[in-house]
C-alpha cells in the first residue's frame, strides 16, 4: 500500500474476522476469501489496513496473492469472542497510538481543543479531524480515509461514529475513555512540525475501490464492487434543483434523487455526506 495514502474502504469488523481466521503460520490471502461473509475486496482492504496498524504482517508480497499472518496486535482479536471485549478495544487504542497519522490527528485535536458540544455530548467533526491529520501527513486526505479513522476510534471504545444528518456533520461523539486516552497521548508524545501538503491529484483523487494493485488476483468486474458514485446536481426542465446519485452493490443499482431547491448549502453538504456513507 502506498505510504502517500491512509487506509480506506476497510472495516474494523472485517479485520476482526480476518484475525480470527489466522493462526501462527502465514497463509495466502486468497485462502481467506471464502471463509467469511465479507467479499474479497473487503478482506483485501482489511489486510492492508491491519498491516499498517500492526494487527497483521505481510510475509511475501511478491506473489499474486500475498501471504499474511498475525501481527503483534492481531492476537488480541484472534482469541476474542466479540469486538466489545476490552482486549480488542485496547488493541485498537494501541494501534491508533502507534500509527503516527492517526495519533497526530487526535493529538492535534486535543491540543487545539477542537471539540464541539451540545446537549451534554461532545464530538469531533470529520472535517476538523481531516484538517488535523493532513497538517502532519504531507499528503491530501480524503473523507473516506478519515471516516475509517472514526470507525477505528469507535472500535477502540473511544466514542460513537455518527453519520451527519439535519445540519450536523459526520462526527465522533466521544466519551470518558477518550479523555483518558487523550491524556496519555499528551503525556507521552509531541506533535511534529507541520508539513507542506504535496498535491497528487492524478493518483490520490482516484475513486477506485481496489485496495491493492493486484489485477491478476482481483480483476475489475461489473457487480463485484461496493461503490458509491459521486453525487451529481442536476437541473431538470421544471427548474427544480435535485441531487442525483447512483449506488451500486453487486447486481443492484439504486438511483436516489433528492429535491434540494429549498436546501441550504450546509444541508446539501450533509445530504451528500450521508449518501457517500450509505455503502459503508
């Protein structure tokens, strides 16, 4: 996986199931595809995600299907009966701490006190976290990458990932465990110098679902992909502004049209964000 991008398109649940399938010996990744309810792309994405965060290790990436085995953090997931167990949550907390882009993002949020609060809840917005991560990552970050960070924090028991609706952005509603975790980060780490973002539109802005460059193992096929098309704003003949998006999953295509003629810019952005995360 490129070091210029953060993991995306993965699910902590898929990583958990992958770790439960692995033993002490390395196996080809393709051997895992038919052993879970997750499709091959989710397993491949989970392996890339898990390798970056220390749950898994790639043994031989030169093969069409690389060999993978449990990493140091993966053993906690392998022997757990559920993702709610404290051992699993502690493993995800440790992963956030050890993976510099994730750690620096949260450390920046804490030091700059980028929290919002209402009705007794506190949260971190996906936009603020995206800005914090990109400040120290040196490469542009995408919402889908930060969305996975929110899911990782939820798996770590640090809060609840909430999809934006009714003018509220997608966010992590944090809890007391987050405060304890944040204090430990502040006590143990310092932020590096901010970096200059290197724009790479040709590669990074691609909306491909392919988690790894292995065309011989995972060829592109219509219907073998979970994908959300970019929302498109159209102006029909009756001059009523609408938002049109197509959602594709396996052999089903769903068109969604939403009247936005009387929506504010913030409400439109919230609708787009919600559509983009329907497939997550």
